[in-house]
């Protein structure tokens, strides 16, 4: 499997392709490629029985495709833990280099890395790390903008976009931080929050990419 094919499999999985059909437009947007490139690659993946592709309907992973995607995600998220906790990487640096390492590390190395890290359940950005058998227990979360003014919760996950991660780290926002929404600016203006007893402001867009406990 080439790195390009692995990227397709992983992103289809992240878009929900294990349970439902994912349309070509979604895949093109997240991978920043042309619709024609997506169609061509999906044809190759279908021949290798990694996906089931129905024109005008969408793509769903086969059991083999799902296994491949879970293996990639497991390696990626374990590398992020290692790079941040042991090498002092920032969130965005760890995400960038984990994207490279996930494609070259053999399964035995990932198994030993997981043991060395004492079997972490989440990556530093709050994403669930799949177990070796592919099982994942996904917590119920909602975005900060779904809270009402005055509500409190705990930050559990952030979207892995480099600019966003750098922005949040500069503000001192961490996974596990207690957060209270104090005020929403008019017309999707800044969101004023209190994190660990310190007042901060997030853009409305950024707040929509920060996830907290649903209850």
C-alpha cells in the first residue's frame, strides 16, 4: 500500500466511512485534491477490496480497509503522545511528524511503543487511540459553541488543524482544562471563556473546533 492510498483510507475512516457512505466531495476537500483524482484512486482501492464504491452514492470501507485505517490512526496517535511527552514537540509539530511516521513504522514497533507509553487512551489532542484489535470507545462530546453562557465543562478534544493548535497553545488552552463560557459576541463574534480561572477570548470559528463533555 502506498502512502497516498493509506491517506485516502485513513481520511475515509475519519469521515465515517466505516459505518456510512462518504461522498467524493468530502474526500476531495479534506485531501485537497481534484474530484477526478478522487475517482481514479477510489477505483484502485476498490480493486484491492479496501472499499466499496458506488458512483453518485459514495464510498464505504470494507473490513480490510477498516483494519488498515485503524492501524494507521493507532500509530499516528501513539507517535503524537511520544513526541509531545518525551521530545517536547508542540501540538502542531507532533501532528506533522506523526503523519510521516505512521506510514513507515511496522506493527511490532507500534505495539512496543504503546507498551512503553503505558497504553494511553487518547492522543494529546484528545482523539481516542484505537486498541490493537481496532476497538474504540468514543466519548460523547459537543463543541464550545453548543454550550450556553454560564455553562461549564471540561475540554476533551480539538480539531487537528495546525493554525488552530498553535493558536490554542499560545492561549494556554489544554486538554482536560475546566472551562466556563462567559459570553458570546454578537453575530458570531469572539467567545469569552474562563479556563482554569483565567479569562480568555476565542474566535467563534475556533470555539466551534474545541470539544467538551456533552454532560
